[in-house]
C-alpha cells in the first residue's frame, strides 16, 4: 500500500470517527447506561447496570436484569455506581456527583447514607494557643 492510499484511508476513518463522535455528542437519547462488574471468586461474578441520569439500577441474576428497589423517589441527576468484591461477596454504592447524595445496596434495595450531625467541639478541654502563652503566677 502506498503512502497516498494510507493517508486517504486514514482521513476517511478519521472523518467517520469524528462524525460518529459529533452524532453521539448531539444525541437526544432518552437513556444512558453503564455497567459495573466485580469478580467474587474465580468462578463467580456480579454485575450491575444503571441509567446514569436517573440512578435506576438492575442486578444481573440468572441471565436477567432484575431491578434494584429504591426506598424513596430519587431526583434526576448524574449518577455513578461503584462496586467492590468482599470475601465471597460484593458491595455497591451509588452517588449523585453534583450533590454527593449516596446510597448503598442492601438486600436488593438502595438505602440512603445520610450525613451524621456534626458535634460541636468542647473548647474547654482544648485550651487555645493564647491561653497556653499566658504566664503562670
């Protein structure tokens, strides 16, 4: 193959790729899915599929995608699910990237992880630096 033919083929491929990328960028697809998967053992695995805009998720079970229940209605946003393998098991967390709202998957349902209240710091137990620098009588 000569250089001219290679250049033409490369240009055609680049044009096709950029056209596909432009089409994808302007797509009005109603859904956008991701799949996450972990190996639980040398012969077992677990996968979750989720819709990135709604957070709706499904678990792979016996060759079917089974829905994972939500304990409350969740708002549209931009969702991510992370999975990890545990000793013979797995764990998953779902979070909305703009708000940080988070859920963990337990017994086939998403359970919200709420923020713990912040306890005020007892200042009497920790003297400030200005108290430490005072001269002792």
